[in-house]
């Protein structure tokens, strides 16, 4: 069973039923992860504060200077 990279608690998920793009959450710390690979299982932390569009706008403003 996979464990949470944040708190190392075991994640209560069925690895066989996961697909890329699914989001799973740790019951212990509440951190959410997106499944980015299934064989082997790869999880990427979902960062709620990050907004890709805002980042792109910031980059464009820097380029104009």
C-alpha cells in the first residue's frame, strides 16, 4: 500500500482502480495528490494556491520590461 509523501501515513486507495488524472487525499493530513503515473504509481501534490494562468501573466509582464 502506498504511503503519503507528506506524513508517511498509508494511503487507503486501491492502486488497481486508479487512472492518471485521479486525485487522492491522505486521510491523516488531508494533502491531495494527483495520479501522474500508474505503473509504477506516481503522485504529484496538488497545490491549491498555484494558479498557472496567474503565473503566465506574471511572466508576460516581466518580458515587456
